[in-house]
C-alpha cells in the first residue's frame, strides 16, 4: 500500500477497500486528486484559526486537505454510512480535529457544533447544493440574523449553478439566486473543475465559488419579502412585472410605481437595488392592509 503526503492511503485505494461506489441518488461524485482538494482548501483562505463545516465528505479527499491546510477543527456531515469507516481513519490520523456527523446536512444546526470563526468548505452534493446555499444566505429562517455565523463559503457547484450565483442583470443566468447571493455577499468563481477530476465523471463542468459576507446587506429589505418578490418575478421571467408580480398582489403595477420601477420591465432588467425597493413596497402595502 502506498501512502499520500498526509500518511494516509491514496483515495483510489480507500474507495476500493471500502467499496465506495458513488451513488447517484445521493448526488455523489468523488474527487480523487489530492492536489485539487488542496487547491479548494486554499481557496478558502487561512484556515489555521477556523472551524470548518464540510458537507458530503464521501471518502474524505477534501477533509484531508482541510486538515492538512491547518483547519483548527473540521465537522464533516455525511449521510452515507458506507463512508464512515474511511472518515474514521482520517479522524485517527488527526486526533481531536475531525468530528464526523452521520446525518442530513439539511437538518444540522451548524451554530451548535462550530466555534467562531467558522467557514463552510464543501464539494456539495448536486441534489441539495442550491437549497443549502439559500439557507446559509437567509439565516432568519432559523431564527438567526445578519451578519451570519459563517465568515466564508467556498463551495463547488455545477458550472451552470455557479454562473447563476455570480450573474449580473441582463445576463441569461441572472435570476433569484444571483440577487439573494449578491445582496449580502461578495461572490466570485475561483476556478473551474473538469469532469475528469471526479469518479464517476459528471456530464458537466463544475466550479468552485467563494462567497464572503458583507457586514450589512447592500440595500435595506426584509429577507422574506425579497425572496418572495424575486421568486414571483423570475418565476415568470418572460412576463412584465405588472403581470409576474400579480401572484403577490393584484395591484402589482401600483406597487412597482411606488418603488420607482417601470411595471413594463421584465425581471432580468432589474438590479439588486430595484428588487429591494420592490420588497420594501410589498411590505409597506402588506403592513398597511393589516
């Protein structure tokens, strides 16, 4: 058996020994290149004084990189019980620095397990990546507030999703996800990853996205109102706002006028400030009605 730089077996040997064929139902695509996982870990910045939350570690390639790059402590959340023995081997190599949680990341309260400052670094399972990101961007849904507990998100998505996160008004990829992400964070694509880096190789390229929270949102708005406005506007993006926003209020045209927005525009023409203005107008009308 050969050993990698961290004294543990190469990932191909780990996967073969534990019978870890990736499961499509769990959105699994394993990264085998430890040089690439180290690059992802480094994209998160200096980890020496941070706890790190990792979602879907699988056989532990990124987990090993996070520990090797000096993360103070890693909490790795894995649904697939088959991966636990491999992760346990890593925990024994790095005593006291890796906690493996067997469970669903959608049900996890990170604040209860991580000490500040903490970051999230993950090759996210494709089937829950977007939902997790929206949760982390809207901590109010769980009784939290802004700024959030996390100090950075370094996440791998399908390239298409990454482009939606960083898209600007007028772009084909511009939509609800771009508004929610850029309203509260600086978002950039750090680098792209070829399908050949994974086993099994997906049909699309992937991208690592880095998000850093702003001290305060770019423009005032209530998160729930902004989420509803963007969902309605982009849910019927081919329609003018006076039509698409009628799912929220029958007086959508008047609400647009109150926000200083031309009701004949379509969602893709609006910037974040415009959507925040619409969210404030929506809340004002709802409050007046109640």
